[in-house]
């Protein structure tokens, strides 16, 4: 598992890639409609990305 890796993306293909490799995912965009399943973390832009990354714990 890639629990120390975080993928950031703006569409469903990015989200699926993160799922396939078993890493965390942060969605970026104004609308959850870009994703078939809403990511656990969805930010409107990259402004607070570093703050959010600091709150993510390794997957167990």
C-alpha cells in the first residue's frame, strides 16, 4: 500500500488511479460532478492544500 503518497487531481481518472495504487486522494474543483464518486477530500482550489495534507494520516 502507498499510504505515504497523496495524489491530487481534478477528474475521475485521477481519482481512479489513486484508488488503483492504494494512495490518498485530494480532489480539486468547484464541483463534485467531475467524479463518479465524491472524494473524501474535495477542495475548490489549491489554496489550502498544504494545510489539508498535514491532516492526513497513513492508511491502516
